[in-house]
C-alpha cells in the first residue's frame, strides 16, 4: 500500500497505513479472512476520528482488507470507500483458489476446507460473507477488480456491486488478474481513485 500512500499524500490527503491483526508487525497468531481483522479496522477508524475529528475519512481496502472493512460494520460510516478485489463469500474464495490449483475438481474439495474453519479458527463460514454485509457500508462505494481475476471472478464482483447500496460505482480493470491494481496501471488508477475521493471527501 506504500505506493498508494505516496500518491495520495502528493494529492494532499493525510494517510494512515495499518497492519491488520496477524499481518506485518501486528500481533495475532492466525489470519481469519476478515473476522478478527475487522477489529483492527475499527481500531484504526476510531484512532483517526480521535486524532482528526473534523476530517472526512475515506478508506481504500484491498482483497482481505476489503473484506475486513465490510465485516467490521464500522460506525459511524466513513465518507467514501474503495473496495478492491474482494471475495464475496469464503466458500467461493476457497472454490476459486482450489480450481486454479486443481482444475474443476477443486470446487468439490472446497467444502472439506470450509468445514474446518470452526475447528481451526473458531469462525463460521456465515461470518465470512462480505457480499451480505456490503449493503450496510452506509458510504459511497467504488468497487474495483480485474476482469481476468481468477481469485475473485468478474461475475462475483458484479454480484457484489449489485448487492451494494447507492451511490456506487464499478470499475473493471481490463485484463488485470488478482494483482496490485495500482501497479498494473498507475495512471488510470490515480485518475479513477482521485476523482472518486475528490467527489466525496472534498466536493461532497
């Protein structure tokens, strides 16, 4: 996220970058695909509101980070949200990844892994359904994904977009897979993101 932080700072925004629980320098034994990570999101937003109470807050969240933001049900809502490459449900996320590795057979093996979530991580598959919670964001949302992403397919992204509430925008990054979408096309990314943030953090 450092490259995003740099261009946002250059554009005049203050930026807070965080390590979610069990990531980077943060404590935590296991990644929980967004459930416990959501607590890190809420803590970061509470910190920002305490430090900058009069400022409008926007969030750019990528992949697991996007799921963590949606699952956090943070209140009050932020003023703008960018969700990149977010999975719709943990079941589909596992199916997609196993299919990449094993072919069509992978879809049939996915239930065996999903079944282990309560035993290994003490989380339920029902807790890992960002597509269900995305409608509760309470903020304008820009949903972004690569059209060639196999980890979160474009059809899945379109379903997430349909589930989101207005105002909302959808940006298909043509040809991109599950990659850093800023690095994939920096010029297009900066234009799209800065236009969206300006609309809701400065002009709105």
